[in-house]
C-alpha cells in the first residue's frame, strides 16, 4: 500500500492517497470546489477552469481537477483571487450562453444556472458586449435535441461519446470563437452514427443536449375521453424515480410510482417486467434451439454466440459497427416492444377494446427507447405498438405538474393482466440481469433443477466491471436435452458500448468462444440509462444496483417461467415459446434485416 502524503487545504493538514487530485482531496475533506467540465465518469479535461485554486509558491491559479496532490502542498480554495476568477469565468460562459432560463427544459437542474445563482452573477456587461450568434437547434432525432445556444463547450458530451461509448458521434469543430460541438459535417444527430443512448444528455451540465420530450402528448391522450391510455414502466424506473422526488439514491419506490401513475389518470398501470419475463421464455428457448441445431443438427447457418436484443442503443450500435453480426442477435423484440404489440392484441381482446382507441405509453430509463418505438417495423399489432415513450425524468415532471405529494402517496400494486412479474424480470434493470434471468430459466428447462447458485444469485454475471465472463457446466440433463450433457455454457456480459466493442472484437478475432452474450448500451445497464435522473455517477449506479437486487430477493416468484400471468398468456393466446403467434408479435421478422 502506498504511503500517504500530507497536503494543507485552507490551513488544515490532511493525509491523502498519492495520485489524488486537489479536487478529489477537497471533496473527501468535505470542501466544495465548483466544477463544470469535470465528471466522475470521464477523464480529466480542465477545460472550464471554474475549479481553480491557489497553490502556495505558484503565481497562476491551478485547475484543481487536473492538478495532483504533492507532499506538503498548500492549497487555498476560497481566497478573493479565487472567487473573483471563478465569477469572471462564469460571466464569460454566460456571455455566450442563451440564458433565458425560464424557457429552458433544464431550468432548475442546470449546473451553470446553479453556479450563476451561487456566485450572484447580476451584471449584464459582458453579455451585452458579445454579439448574438445564429445558433441552430437540431430536433430531427426522435430521442435527442441538440441546442448549440445553450452549449458551454465543456466537452463532457464529446468525452462521454468517445470514452464511455466509443461511438464518437460528437466532436469539437473549428477554433477560437467559432469553436463548437458538432457532428460529422454538421449533420443532424438523426443522420450520423449516433446510437441515441442519451449518455451525452445525462452528462451535459446545461440544456445543450436534452431528451425530446413527449409530456404534452401524454397529457393530451390522458385528457381524451375517447382514448384508453395504458402505461408500462421499466424495472430501472422504480429505482431511479425517487431521486427526482427527493429520496436518496437507491430507494425503490415501486408502490408509490404505481400510485402516482394512477393519480395522473392512466386507465391501466401495467409492468414492463411482465414482458421481460416473456422475453426470457422466448430468448431462452431460442438459445436452446440454436444450440441444438448447431451441436446436434450440425447446421452451419446457425449463428453463435447469440446476443441479447433488449437494448435499442446496442442494436443501433451493432447495425452501425458490426452489421455482419446482425444474425447473432436474438430475434426477440425488447420487453417494451413486446408489451406494445400485446397491448393492442391480447390486452385489447381481453378488455374488449378497439385497438385503435388504445394509447400505449411506456416509461423508460432510456432515450433510445423513443427511437426504438419509432422504428417502422414496430407495427406488428397492426398499429404503432408503442405510441409514446417517456423517460424517468419526464414522468417526474408530470408528477410535479399534477401537484402530487409523492412522499405521502400510499403504495399501490400494478393492475392485473400484464401487471405481474418475477424477480428475474426486475433484474433486467441492472447489467448482467438479462443473462442471470435467462440462465435461471434455461438451466431449469434443461436439467429440471434450479441453477446451481445459492439462492438463485448468479454472482459471476453481477457487478460493474466493464466485461464479465461466466460459465455453467450442464450435468445430467433431462432426456430431451441429453446432447448438452457436459457442455460448458460460456457467457459474457458487457455494459457501455466501449465494452461492447471489446466483446465483439474478441468474437470477430475468434479469441472467445462464447455461446451467449448480454450487452447493454449504458454504464450499469438500464439503471444508468440516458433518461435516468441527473446526476448519474458510479456511486449512484451502485446504489441503484443494490436496490434492484434487493427487490428481486424479496419477491415470492423469482423465475420467469413461474410467473402465473406468463403461463396464462401462453395457454390462452400465444401457444408456446417460438410458436407462430409469438413470432408474429414478439420477434422481428428476419434475424439479419436492415434495421435502420
């Protein structure tokens, strides 16, 4: 263990680990230093200079986020020189910023706005000196709006797209006062290699990048007496929504969320977890079918490893970056889209409703879900399967607009028929959750026994490491699956698209012989999605993860194939997994179709 060093901050001596920056040392000591370009997820940039401090013996102020601690260093964080410098920097940023805050979507949750209020920026002098620029607003994407007039050029979005996702849809263009954050040849984000994952939105400190919101569309549908409006909520929403309502990160608010949705006026409040269980039935069966065709029938056309298809950001990524592996994707639609298709068929029939009168709304932790719902192939019900997609943040806005005291809400349960789910479905919200849920069911189908892990917890696929590998040896299978006896099922889990690249490159270069791969576009999985509450950082993702697994542990049913409503829908409507009806509604038509 490295020997600690001594550093003096504002006259107090602290022992710190070598390698820490002044900013990190100050944060550990409970001293706040304002930042804008800094984010725990990203590399150090030192672009904004808001975090400057004085260091004894140095004439110039230093950026605390980019300056490592040294033995016997003396730091001052709150001198007149420091405060005046920070204030001047904030004024300069505001001078080029569209500061009409009351018209900004991020009003009340903008880091520049908070700093301007904290430092009491009242003067208009600099703002009046800077000529207005003819900024553009890119609204062509169904998921993301890019407003250059609100950009402070901190480059968080650029670093996010490069470091976390490896997509590089955003970059720095031009120099000097013409410098801007741009796309390839300044095309719309809808026309470049963008996965619409929304991580840039989640990391942007201002309103320069926001989700395209559909709040008014939802209110209009709810207010229309001719419409029957149903809502589904993804598993990650219940461990994120509370943060927008004043709860600490990591508190599950499932019951209060359901109560709030009922109070908003939705005709039926249902659970995406129900179709997450259906996804496991379909996807698990598909994996076993592929293994049989590959190992027994020696069918050379079968694509292995099979990859999950729940994450629309990942789907868009593989279309752009690895189109030759589209055949490796599971043909299953995501739980959101399965739900949408069933809402206007199975649900409509059971409730004796005209599908044309049903408005299907989903609440997702993800901006890419807006793009997914808008894809032209997502109409297998005969209608647009999912009409409106809201993020967790948008739902929070609606709850506040309705004047609902979220803390005082009594807990309520989801409505029946597509409202029941298992713990396996809940863990879809965390990276590794789809893999774990699939293994719980697939192993039991093959062997007749529960997966050989204590309390069904498949720990090797859990965690926040970028890439995780696991293997399960199949022993003494049932007669129908005898060909799998002794087979070691090899699995890989990745989250964040930069880690997806590592896995796909390993497959491409034949450095790995996986059978099954789970990839989620966002760090931490859906609970770290681009539509989740801001801020989202490693500590918050870890707390949300714990909440997800705690909810799974406390449910009486923890395996998808034991969900009574899943059993019922196969009996009454779908027939069997991978059957004709399932293929019509729950799967894409062709494995390798062009999904642009």
